[in-house]
C-alpha cells in the first residue's frame, strides 16, 4: 500500500461519528443537524429540466465517452460567467477546464503540481495550507509526497492567515499554496493587498497557488467577494501565472449531487492538469455538462438563493449573539462561534440534551505553532430551512443558559 495513506487523519465527520458513538440524543427533540455543509435549498427547476432534456435527447450522451477537456459549449458558458462575474476574458480552449466538483480537483491538482523528488536536506517539499482549513488540502499534500505546513491565523481578524509569520526557509521549500476565500469555516474574504503579497511571494519562490472559491456566491456584503483571477487581473497579471482558481455549482446552485465545477487560470497549469486528468479518468458526464450550462448561464436563481441565506442569517445570528461570541461572516453559510470550555464536550452535551449537531472547531484545524486554532469553537452550517435553523439556535441558547 502507499505508505502515505497511514499519514491521513480521520475525516472530520468520521471523528464526529466517533465522538457521538456513546451519546444518546434526547428523544424529546426532533434531530437537527448543523454539522455538515451540504446545501439543502431546492435545486432550481431550470437545472433539473436541462438534465432531463439532455437524457431524453437523441444525443443524450449516455452512449458516448465524454472528453476530459469538456464540451466547448460548457467551457464557453463558464467563460461567459467569468466575464459577467469578474469582468475577465479567458481563452476557453486553454484556460478553462471542467471538473467533477472542486473537492476532487483540489486533491488531484496537488498530484499534478508537487515534485516529490525535490527533497532537500531541509526536508520534503511543502504544501502551505490555512488553519483552520478544508481537510482535502492536507490529504492532497501527504499523498503527493509533500508535507503540509499550516499557517498561523489571527482570531482578531476573522481568522485571516498571518502570511508574514511564515519563515523564508518555508517559502523556499513550498511548491503549492492552498488559499480559501471566502474561507471555510470563518467566512473571511481576502482583500487585494493580501493577494498582492501572495503573488509577490509566488514570483520570488516559484510556488503555485490553488484558490478554492466554492463559497464565492453566498455573501452578505453589497460587494461580491474578490476572486483570485480578478485580483491577478487588477494587478496586471493577465496571464494568471502560477495561479489556478477552482469553484463549483454545489453551493452556488444547490446541486452538490451533480459534482460539477471548473478550474481556470494559468494555461500552462491547465494543460498539465488536463494531461493528469486524462489518465485519472475525470471526464464529466455529457448530461451533467448540459445541466451545468443551464446553471452557469442563469443568474436569477443565484440571486434568489443568496437572498434566502441573507434572510436566514439575519434572523438566526441575533438569536445566538447574546450567548455566543459569534458574528455574521463576510460570506459562506457557516457561523463560526467561540464557546466556553471544550468544543468537543460542548458538541456532545448539546446533542445529548437538545438533539442538535454542530461540528467541533478543533476537527477543522491542526495543532500548529503551539495550539489548535479551532479549539474552543464550533461550526454551524445554516443550510436547512430558516425555521429549522431558528429552532436549532433557540435550543442552543437554552443549552448555554442551562450551563451557566
């Protein structure tokens, strides 16, 4: 077996299952889960219609192998969306590549980029990750033959990464940097000045940046979040050198089961990633491609979806703020709250007494630089209907009040 498999830690939801193994939820309450970030708003009818029409059409695609590069129609649709959303003009033939959701591509990209043979006396190549973080980054680093390096974060700045804390000798060994903006779990958006700093470091040390932007369309400010490609263009980097942005339809369009997204950026990176994916067998079904075109070409359902989240957060957040250290994020659909005492014990007791599931923050981070930045926090995914989220919030208030 690949020896790097033994380095993988249990996924957060497996750790949650183990944490709750001996817990009996209070049967007096209907179970409510705020634990998993799985969109639960209705899938737009126009996407379902396009999916069904694609299957029923004479060239539905079920009898054909799809091309790994994707259909030109899909890449063109994605290009139109990038132009509307960010004002960008990308070459749909060389700078855009469909992917089966951002998760698999975030993992696979490290296998393409990292050169494990470049081990020095200082150690193996490094993949730099935020902390707290999406656990795929760590697994991708380890299975590529690299070591993950977790950047310190600043709780006073909504867990923004402290890039200045990274020593030059770490950057010198870095081959890949994962960034997530809007962030998971804290929901912070990286400003242009932060992007400029990272591009300068990338130019100096030669590492590649993978920008995870799957929460970009759920935001609470009037201005939409700045994207990595958009930042590069504003800073005169129109070739997007050493940058690949990845996103998906899962959160934007409430279709996590379709597994559809795209990556875009540096044509050299896209070309090599396409080569890897040709062997990896990651071609998107033609049926999913047709439905994806309908999704990328329509913006009204995204506006409506964002309005649902805004209304929900506007109602739920004030219920929790009197008893929890929590605030409305810049973007995303999580509340990242500080709790008193152990985050794991908080989650266990909340489930036992009030049948509400939350995710301990320590499961979303790693011990680094002397502490686990997720410890003492919980992540609440407000993905269910507003009434259910409000009920969960009210139970959490009762639970906290009962502990004081």
